């Protein structure tokens, strides 16, 4: 949880302040539609709601908080789902088509929304194993923007990079973040399942 929290807070500290000026010239969105008055407003809303999601999600995957302070876990979970994921994903679905992509951002928003809502539904049904699985997927999809943003900021400085390659870079960055984080989440789930089975096996006395 600690590395995830450090990454999340560092990302917020570095990338969110320009949007708090409410100055479109500070926006880091490629193809910001200045001819559409509400486009920048939706972008700022997306960033604010995304910030809520990013600063609350590390605590949702913190087992000690969930075990010792379940009320806090539930409160922060509601903030993550209803104050972060749902409005952030929906505003993304409005922003991206008018910004001409990338398609990966749309797919990522849909997957993030679906995984989160299903995980929340499983919690409501007290199916906590499924709840945990899908909220880990949700966590992975929430954090995928970090890899993409790092790529977008660093690759243009590589010698030989052409500005005409920027659309391809944006598309590639969005997909790499999604795929890598989901693979990491699946690996973690399988690893933790094996560890739990091993712990149960050693706890059962030999006959």
C-alpha cells in the first residue's frame, strides 16, 4: 500500500495544480477543444474527481485499515466509488471523443467503471471475495494513468522523436498502462491465493 500511496500523492502533486488555476493554457490535454466552451470545464471536473479516486484508492487496498477500522474503509470506499470513479470515468467518456482519442482512454474508463461498480455490488451482497478481486482490478485501472503520463512526458525527449508521432504515442501509452496494470493485478491475486492455500496447509495438523 505504501508505494501505491506515494505514487498516487506524487502524481497528484505534480500534475493536478495546473488545473486548479482554471486556465486553459495550463491544460496538458492534447487536442483541447477551445472551440467547445464546456470541454475545458469537463476536463477540470475529470481531474478533480480523478484526484479523489487516486488519493482514496490506496487506503481501500490496505488490509489493516479494513480489518481494524471497517467503518473508515466503508466511508472511503463510498468516496472512491461515488466521489471519484463514477464522475471521473463519465467525464472522461465525454472529453475523449471530442479530443479525438486516444481510444485506449475510452476503453480504460469503461473497464474502470465496470470493475468498480461490480466490486461495489459484490460488497453490497456480502460476497467479499469477489468484491476484493474486482476492487483490485479497479485499483489497477485507476493507477494506470501514471505509466501513460510518464511515457507521454519522457518519450518526446528521445532523439529522433517526431511531433507527428504524438497521436501514436498517446494511444500506445494508454494501452500499455491498462495492460500492464491488469496483468500485475492478476499476478497479485494468483500469488496471494497460493500464499493463502500454503498458509492453510501448514496450519492443518498432520494426521
